[in-house]
């Protein structure tokens, strides 16, 4: 760009309270761009020491992910010239002779875009940071809960626990432990939330469960205890839907269900026997209103007990249709 045009552009930009660095050659432009990291660049296609097209490409490469508009001033305004400028990375094109009003309008517009992009980058960095924090929290919750759940019985010929979300703690908790009297205590819970928030409630619930196994605590007492724990530590908008069951060696089942989809028993005859969840979820009602009434059922030789959370019913196929309770029952016939 000629000294006259450099002076004109500098004066116009300074009127807009923009700090200006003016250079005359290709190499000076590269050095100044690297040193000052400008927000916007104006240049002429014809310059000392190199091609304006090459300079545009070089500056765009140096900018990387930063949005830095490049405005080209040129005497030739043919379609071919403008097309080539845009192909190599230019963002705007102004023809000579210089029009101060038009330049100011274009310049202000590009500076607004620059500020918007800066704000977007800042927000993206913030979001990325918090996303990493959340991922670390989820990983920590997953590892802690996995470690504690090692105390629960493992899958065997008569027990199968399937978790659909392996990467993070998704709020579902399944615990099974045989007591000293050979009765098997079962807890299947579905906490609101995921990751660390959900694990806040899961950790003390697991401790209460294993204490109940050791102390031969009744199902109704354990339900009341878990309800008290969750009321004390969870905010109002969080709770735990769940089943508590005690299965005796002869197949008798005592169970408490609150806020869960119906469990079911698949009889050897093929009949599906529902186990209804009739109570409010855990962590909702105060102790004085807690519903500790138990229900009873019987498992016969060869029967299968199935307990599932909302996540199973909400599974979708490739047509975006949810599985639903009816399909679950059909699958167990």
C-alpha cells in the first residue's frame, strides 16, 4: 500500500479509537502480525517484497482459529480479482479511490464481528473448562461408587445386574447381598440427576444398605432410614425412586416400592405377575408421613424376578419409539 493510502487508512482507524501499526513491505507485515496480533488487517494486493495474495494466505494461516478480518484495497475491481482475493482468504474488498464513509462502515462492521467472535471464544473456553470439570466429577463418582459396589454380590446363575450407562454414574443403583439368615436383601434405586450430584445420595444409601445386611434390619426400617438420610442431604428437587426387597430362602418376598416402574415376576407358566410400586419416592415425605407398608409375593422354583428403572422403559429404537412397559412385558413372555 502506498504511503499516502497507509496514512489515510491510519487516520480513519485512529478516529475510531483503534491503535494502528502501519508497515510497508511483505516481511514487515509478517513480523508486525506476529508481534502485535492485530484484530483486523487492511492491505493492498500490490506491495513490496511479495504478493498480496500470498500475504493474505500467510496471515490466515498464522491466525489459526482466531477470526481476523482482512480488508483488501485495490485499484482493480474486476470479478476475477475479487474472486481471487476471497479464495485466498480475504474477508472484504474496497476499491480505490478511497471512500472514507464506506471504509468506516465496513471497518465498524468487521470490528463488531471481531468482538462477537472474541466473546464466543471466551464463552467456549469457559464451557470447555466446566465440561472438563463435570467429566472429572462424573469419573470420580463412577470410580467411588464402583469401588463401594464391589461389596454387592456379583452376577451369577441366579443373579444378573445390567447397567446401561458405563461411562458415568447415571443415577441407577443396584445392590444385592445375602444376610446371615440366608435371606437376600435387594435395593434398586433411581436417583434424580447424574454423576457427582446423584452420587451424593447414593453413597450414604449404600452404607445404610450394608449396615442393614449386617444388623438384619427389616425392609420397613431400612426404607425409613434411607428416607431420613435423603431428606437430610438432598435438595428439594432431588429424590430416589426405588425398590427394597427381602427374599427369604423359601421364596417369600417382602417389598417396598416407591416411584418406580412396576417390577414383574415371570412365572414358569409364562404368566407375568406385576409387583406394583405404590409409594412416593424416597427422600420426599417427612418421617412422620413416610409410608412403610410392605407388600408380599412368592417366588416359586424357576420363576424370574425382574426389576428395572425408567431408563429401560425410555430406551428408543432407530425409529425414535420408546420401549415402554408393554414391550417389556412382551419381551418376558
